[in-house]
């Protein structure tokens, strides 16, 4: 089973997206801030990370830089999720090391298609 680490500080967004992805057969582990997300990624070695960029404690850009700079987690694909839909925000996400970028509100089919480029899932 594919494990997704969802790093999202908004409880409603986190719960809604978790439930939708679980119904698709994914195992979801959640973190509420960037520091917790970085720590969890090192512990559970997820198949993919969905990273909100506007996070408390450690924002998503810095959390991604840390993850991508680590030998232990640098290989894990990171898809940025953000309400910031400006082209400059997308560029900033890629510069931080994100592998892809998607806007909120999340359109599940679009997100799943982006995820399929990094992980394959039967179910």
C-alpha cells in the first residue's frame, strides 16, 4: 500500500483530503506543521509527500528544502499544495525542491494524476 504523508495545518482540509485519499486505497499519515512533517518523513519514509506551503513552525518551502537536502528523504517526491496560485509561488515551490505543484481547493482527479507520475497505485 502506498503511504502518503500529508502535511497540512488546516484541520478541515487535512481531514477531508485524508478521507478522500483513503477511499482510493492510500495509507495516509498526517502532520500539522513543517517541523512535524520533516520528522515524520524521516521516520516513516513515505512514498510521496503532499506539502502545504503556508505552515506554522516551519513553512512548506523550508521543510521541502530540508527534506530534499537529506540523504534519507531527498528521494521522496513532494507535491506542493497551496492556495497561492501565482506563477511566482509555483516557481518558488520548484526552487525549494518540490517535484510538482497543485492549487487549493484540491481537485482530486487532477491531484491523483499528478501523483501517478511519481507512484503507481492499483485500486
